[in-house]
C-alpha cells in the first residue's frame, strides 16, 4: 500500500511538472458584476461560462440577484457589449485582479517582517499549509484539551490534519464539526477556522462563554481540507479552486471537492467536464480529500450535532438541500437556527448577512459536503454552508480583513451552538 502510494505520487509529480504553469498572471483580468433580469440573460451568462470565457466568483442565483465573474481584458469588450444588450448592465468591481493579488502579497510580507521577532502565531496574517499544520500540532502538544490527528492524505500525499477540542473522552458529548478551505482560493476560511480553533483551545477556563461551549460540546475542526489546492494557490495560481488530481484531460487537472460527495452525486449544479470549475470527478468519493471528511464523520457517527462548511465569500448562510428545490423535512428547524446565527453575525459589526435554503432560493449544487452531512447517513439537521463576508475584495482580501471575518463568523457559530436542540 505504502509503496503503491509513493509510485502514484511520483507519477503524478512527473506528469504535473510537465504542464505546471509558472505563476498565473491575472494582469488586466477584471471582476464584473451583473444583475440578470431575464432568463435569456441568465442563459447568456451560462453560455459564456461553459465556453470558459468567464469564471464565476458569485454564481448566478436567479433573476435580480447579482452575480459576478472574472474575465480577461481581451474578452472584456466583446462580452460586456453582449451583456449590455441583454440589459445585464455589467459593472466592473475589480479592474485588475493581478494588482489586488500583488497588493495582498505585499501586505502578507510586510506583516511577516513586522512579526519576524515574535514566535507567536500571527492570526491576522495568512499562512501556508505547512504553517497551519505546525500550529495545530504544536497546540496539541501544549494543550491537554487538544488532540491532532491525520484523517487522510491528499492526492499529492499531504496530510489532512484535524484538531479536536474536548474535555473528557470521546463518545460522550455531542460534536460540532467545522470544515474550512475545501475551495483552494478561499484563504480567509483557513484563517477563520484556525482562529476559532485557538479561541476554543486557549479560552477554556478563561472565557466563560468558551468554557460553557467546550463543556457542552466536543469540537472537531479541519482547517485546511484541500491541502494540494491550497498550496497551489500560494505557489502557482492564486485563484485555483479545485484539488490537484489529474483528470482525463491533461490540460485540466482538478476535481471540485465540494461536488464529489455522495449527495445526489453528478446532478444539477455540478459538471462532468474536467475543465469546469465544478467538475464532480469520476464517481462519488473518487477523491481522497472527500473520503477523509466522510470517514471522520463516520468515525463520529451519532454524535455530530452540527456540521458547518465554511466558504468565502458573499455573506450568506445556507441550508440543505442544494440539489433539489423541495425543502427538507426539518427545514423549519434548520431555518430557525440559521436565522439566529445570521443575526449574531450582523450584530457584531453590522455586516449584512442573508440566510436561505440553497436550492430553493439560490442555485443548485449537487455532491456537496453539507448535503452529505445531512443525507449521507448521519442526518445532521444543522448542516450548513457559510459564505463569509467580503464583497469588495472577492477571494483576495487583505490580511486586515481576517480578524473581523473570524470574529463575526465565530459569533454566528456560537449562537448556532447555543440554540441547537
Ligand atoms: C508550545 O509551548 C512551547 C514551549 O512553552 C512554546 O514555545 C510554543 O510557542 C507553544 N506553541 C503553541 C502553538 O502554543
Ligand atoms: Zn467555496
């Protein structure tokens, strides 16, 4: 098994090295917002997306809800003319994505230099996969409430680390399970999960609220559930979304892990095409990263009270189902608790936050982690996706956005935890 794994890894590295692009340059790439007002307008967007001319940042969610996408400068004129003809009134949100990326890089480096003499983990900066894992392991070594475990390996052989914060032994209390980073470019979700982890691990016995929440629940956190994609987004393509598995198309590696779960796998809102950003893979759980979360849920079956998959961005809290417009049996209860969570988020800094059933109100998605948590045998009613705040910077926020994002998201999750039945 071990030998086979190494051979696969080398083959993978050999092949991907041949096609590995240098750092992808987004000079002139724009992010454009549109407001679809007709079905025809929506179809036009879908066509551009299928042809690879645009890539969504915010997926269209029906009429009169803003969507946004990235587009190269060479396609911009033509596409915005077509969209304007369809009354989609394109508005440029970000004029040059590369500038934003370089600004983010510069700010990360500046903070690193400022903190160079401090050994403490800097929660207000972005961190690599290696740094995140080191922090999780060190905290586990220092703190008797925390344990670190490896729940699986990524396609390229990186450990998928999980931390548990619990006072007693396993199999007694109910669990709140948080997963971050399944989409590689959504860096602020890693930052949010690692901050929450620190609050739980180091606030016990000091902060009354944290103490109560750790007394009541065990907390399981997987801060970086797509390590290869995350590393790739640091090294090569800041806007990478999927994992890094090879596919049938050598030019288009990567499976969207949040379409690879066994919850209406292959259905609406996922793609059979490897070049698509929502490529679902060859079969449910074809990807080891998805298997890792599945197995961790299975290992805790019967105990997971709430499962939250944290994404960026958009300021929205979503419930099952993603794949069918019909509302789940327990929808009233799902709705009650997500309303409370959203209120707590907004109460923090006034950030507008919506909550909605994903398929009925927004758009269809099949094979998601969240829906699997609900329908995949665990029947976790409090199974949610949170898209954190942040419209101005999209996927490339400055480090100065981290703390408020983490604090308000945590307030939402705490409110959820207090109110689950
Ligand atoms: C763990 O403890 C060591 C020794 O006291 C300390 O140097 C280190 O910063 C601690 N690490 C974390 C993550 O708490
Ligand atoms: Zn996402």
